[in-house]
């Protein structure tokens, strides 16, 4: 017996169903064939050239990413520039690309929960709870009050990357929320629940400025690093799936650094 790309598509569908994806989100098989026999798997946040190259070097023909390669329809494909070079490379090397985006954000064990565990924080419930037990972000009750700056330094130590603050570093906090990826939209929902601190990514200038005026705090980290911790969770679930199927495939986690350099 051998497993095909279709088997992993169905595995992901059972794990984080596509029906819960956000509108206009892009998920599923982006490059390749459902009927291709899988030789090995590379897990990554982003479908970038280093991931595709690693897959070939390690003899893997299935890449599973969180972010999709295609968000919008293509009007041209040029071999010498992205994303055309990736498409050509994938086809020439018989690679298959599956992307699973917002469904992995919304499941209980997903992106925000994985980030919370990496930060050694215990979560309660979703910030925004949807039907069927899905949602966005996670609420965290701290065991004791801590200063905002101290929490930020803990985050920096655990993720081994840069951290930025919006708020008073000396502010004592006892409850925070976490949202892997771009979670600035949760600010007003959190304020309604009396929570004034959010660990997330990609907060724009005017949103940060208004938060500062309102006494709301952000601990900001790199988007890709924030979402990378779910890959380890996904790997463990794939290993369980393979064991049930009596299969043994190599699975690799692609390590991706922040594109931002602090000088």
C-alpha cells in the first residue's frame, strides 16, 4: 500500500475542514496531482523557493504549507521571477503543493493554541467563537500579574526572535490574548471582555497609535514565526495518521527566519 496526495488532502480536510475557511481564502491542492504517490513531506509556513529546494534535496514530493502560493488569479507566468520560477521548478521536479490556511487558524489546536503552548501559556477559550467549536485567537489567564515588558522579554526568549511593544512597559497585566498571524482586528472584541493585551503580528501604525491612546497593549512578533509552531502539531498528527495506515514517510519541518532584521 502507498499513500497519494489525495490521502493527505482528505486527512487535512478531516483535521481542519475547508467549510470553515474565511471567504476568499485559498486552500487545497495548488500544484501537482491528487494521484501522485507521496515519497516524503516538507511542512512550512510559506511556499518559498528554499522550501521547494529542500523538498527536492530530501527526496520529498509533497509540500504542505500554511500560506497559499496563489491568493489571486495569475495573469502571466514568467519562469525567471516569482511565482513563475516556483511553478516551473515544482512541475519540473514533480512536486505537489497543498496549502491549508484559515482552517488551521480556527481549529482548537491550531495556530493560536500552538503559539500559546510554545510560550508556556495555558488558554481558556477563543476570543471570537464560531459555530461547531471553531474560532479566532485564544484567551490566556496568567497565573500571576506581570509587567508588560517582562512578558514581552519572556516571549522574545522563547521564540528566539525580535519583539516590539505598544503600551506602557511598566503596566501590570493579569490576562492576555494570543492570535498567531495578523490579529489586530481582535482589539475591540478584547476590550469588550476587559482584556487589554494581545500577542500577535502585523499591527499597522494608526492601529498601534489608537491602541496606545486607549490604553490597549500589543506584544508584536514576526508573523511567520508566530504561525510556525503549528507545524510541529501538524507533524505529530501526520505521524499518527501514518501509523494508523501502516506507512512510514519522512517528514521535515522547514525552519524559516524572520525577513525583518533589527539593526
